[in-house]
C-alpha cells in the first residue's frame, strides 16, 4: 500500500526529499517529511484502521459452524394415576446440530471477504485524502512564507521611500504632507507584515495538526513555489480515473453486492437439524436411543425480500459508478482548465509583468529624484509592483492546490521532483 501512496505524494510539483517526518525546530520541513508524519500520526487514519481489524473479525465469524444444541426433556411426571409423581418419568438427553446446506457457510465467508476488500480500498481512499490535505496545507505554509517575505520587502521599500522623501522635505524640495503620506504607507506596510506573520503561524499549526501535533516542530517549509513543471494531458488524466480508489471501490462494492445476493439466495434454502440422544425410563431403569431430523417448510418466507433488496443494491452500485464517472470527468476538466489558466497567469506575471513593474518603479524613482514625477506617481508605481508580486504568489499557490486536487482525483503523481535551488 505505501509504495502506491509514496508515488502519489510527489504532488503539486513542489520539490520534495525523503526522510523521517519528525523535523526538529531548527530544521526545514519537506513535503515528503510532512506526508510521512501524517501517515504515521494522523488521528483519523489511526481511528479508521480499526475498521480493517473489524473486517477480519467478520471473516472469522462468518466461517464458523453453528453451535450444537444440548437438550434435556422430562416427560410423564406429576400427572395422575400411573403417571403420578416420578414413577413413569422419561428423561431424554439429546444433542442436536444444524447443518447448513447449499454452500451457506462459503457464501457468508465470501460476503465477509468482499466487505473486507471494500474496507481496505476505502482506507486507501482516506489515506489519499490525508495526502491531499497535507499537500494543500504544506502549500499554504509555503505561500504564507512567501507573503511574509513579500510583506517584509514592502515594509523595507516603504521605509526607503520615507527616508528619501524626508531628505527632500528637509531640503525644502517637497511639502511636509508627502512625508506624512509616506509615514502612513509605512504604517500600513508594517500592519500587513504582522498580518502575514499571523497567517503563517496559523498555517504552520494547521499543517502540524495533520499528524496530530498541537505545535509545529519545524522552522520552515522547504519548496519552490514558482517552479511549475509540465503536467500530463487531460486525456491521460482521464484514463487514470478508473485506477483511483474512488472508482476501484465500486468494483469491490460490486463484488460485495454480488456476494450478498448469492448469500441471500442460498439462505432461502432450508437447513437441516439432526438430533441424537438417550432416553431413560424411570420405571425399570431402561435406556433407549432417540434420533430425529427437522427441516423448516419453505412456504411463506423464501427470503424473497432480502433477495430483491440485494438485486436492487447491485443495480444501484452500477448506476452510482456511472454517475460518479461522469461527475469525476466534469470535475477533472474544470480543475485542469483552471490549473492551466493559473499556470499561464503565473508565467505572465513572473516573466513579463513583474520585470516591467520593477523597471517602471526604478525609472519612476529616478524621475522623482530629478523632479520629473510626483509623489503620487511614485506611490502608484510601488503599489503596482507590490500588487503584482502578491498576485503572483496567489496564482502560484492556486496552481499547486489545483494540481493537488487533480492528483487526489487520479491518485497519481503528475510531475517529476525537481531539485531545490
């Protein structure tokens, strides 16, 4: 099971490296370590694992033979005449055993085994849910770290602007109002910086909660947010859908429903009960053997209701599979298109818009020093650059989140790990 999950854990094109999950506070956390920690310590996985133990117990129970029955019968006592008192007492001690016919025991075991297989697939689906959740929260931490760095840079930029304007004001080249506006901008930048730090702390705690920890025992998350590796085509992803536990569970559920239908049909057949015993006659002390066989008359209850229910459940499973496949393909198409749009947005912002905004700010700052641009134009250029950087971080984080959802849907890693710069 684990190699399958490990293959899926290369999610989101975020760079990962192996190793044990419990990073020390001065260590950097990788996605592989976070996934390893969640698979070993996630409380929900630990609780759901007991369902497999319960399934094994159901198989053991289904394979057991019916218990024999010990019976004691007292006849012809406390009556009248010759049967008065215990003189005519007849005591019978017998042992009876129900014998299942028609393969009932095998049918019970097959149904229990099919139920156990389904429980195993559902457990793998829950593990993939945890992998997806860990990956998403890991992305949140990485994006929050970028926002903290960005907020710090914005505060430094605001401080540089305030210092430069202060020199101009002191030299009488700019009015005092410009320094006041620059101070307000610096205050806002510092507030944003504290907000970004708060969001990072919340993201780190949310990630640590996936492996049952109340405190994050890592210093930072290590990944390259803007490294967008190529992704498989949509058609290739569609072909992977049926390999997902979300769909293989339907195959196992079909086997379970078929086993339940076979069990319902064989339970319509009567079972035989044999008994053998010894009878003692109180008068004379004689002994005799008694034997018998019984079988219910299948007249009214032929288990027809249970058979019809099992047939309906089997047809329902087939219909649910068709509906789930249609829904999954539509979801996959929407995720893939949005992911492609986010990828294009990141590339345009990172490779075109940001360099142009940086150049525009540098030119505006130089022109402001020369008196060619106003303070408002300088502030506008700074705000445009900061807005583009924030949009680039958001777009990259959205891309990786969508990629994680696609990988969860198809249960396969879509990209190769890349080296961390």
